[in-house]
C-alpha cells in the first residue's frame, strides 16, 4: 500500500476504528474527537473498554507530570482503557504493541521498516531519539493507557530538538488513522500475552542495556552502563562507585546517552 498524499479525513476515522475495535477482545466503544485537552481524561470518564482518539490534542501528559507537546495534526494521540491491574506489565506490553504497529504501518506504506526500540520505562525510540511514549494511569478501577507517536513533524522546539524525532524525519510518511488501526490490533495481542512473552518482547527491543547513560534521580545524577533492565522493577547501572539499582517506581529519568 503506497503512502497517501492527503490524510484520511476525520469523518472517516470513527468507522475505521469501530471496525478495528470489533476485531479485538479488549475494546467495545470508540470516541473520535476533533480537539481535546487530553485523550486520557476523556477515556477515563468512559471507563474500561473504550478507545479515544483526537485529531488534535492540546494539553497531553507525559510521565512524572510532564506536558506532551501540542503536535497539532502531526502526531497520533490515542488512549485506551482497561480494568486496573498489573499496570507496569501492561505499559510494557503496550510499548511492544506500539513499536510493532509503527513498523507494520511503515512497511505497508511501501517505505521500508524502521527499527523501533524501547527505552525503559516508557519511550519508543528511533536512532536513540524519542518518537513516542506510553503513559499508564490508574484511577477508580480503570487503567488508562495513553499513546503518543510523532508522525509528521519536521522539527522540534528547544530543548526537544536534541532528543525528539518523528517518523517523517526518518523518511516515513504514514497516515495517523492507518497507524491507529494497526495499533489496536497489536495492543490487543500483546495485552493478552503472558508475562514471559512480554519480558522477552521487551528484551528484544531494549535500547538501554549495554550503553552508557545519565539518569537524574531523587538523590542526584547517576551515570554509568546499564547492565540489567527489568522493565517491571527497575534497572542496574554500573557506575565508577559500583552498581546502583534504580527502581521503576521512582523518579529516575533518562536524560542523556552515549551515542557513539
């Protein structure tokens, strides 16, 4: 399938996603929004079993309370809801599903297949730059997974210009609704996978292990080689003062990498 020269109009998104949702085991209803502050908030209000997508999201959230850049019509903003359980493992499964969806969408467009990696705890990466992210939030028995993917951006403002990227910046032109349809299918499959399958799938895409990184933590900067990554528990960083464990439920944040 060749890349489209013009995007699928918004009035066709509802039917496309409803058709895709009917093929899944996790979602029964779809909401398509022209514009919203956050697909996360709208999805949570609908309860488990919902898919929410927006043509434009203006105040999306990232991990640790960060804002997700308003990407206008250049990024995918989608949230799905599930019963609240095993949030850490679900977030990792969603990352694998999102990575596969990106690869399949690009491959079907006839432009080749990007190698999408996962950077603990919640980033999708291309060539060591962030192309997407996963946000898991639990409230009132509902787990809401927010997925943002940079699709058509050609540049990013400072300070994101040194850390962010998009599919277009790597030569991949995709339609957001095509990506969303593939995303539901791959999410559905990985959310039904066993813990061993999820951990194995993560390990095959892990971009941290074996490389030097710098992390900002509550007790200061930790820099060294990531020697072991358990996506549900944390990672071990080998520093000049010995091994340091950074748990997954702390404010440890990746801030730099040796790209040599």
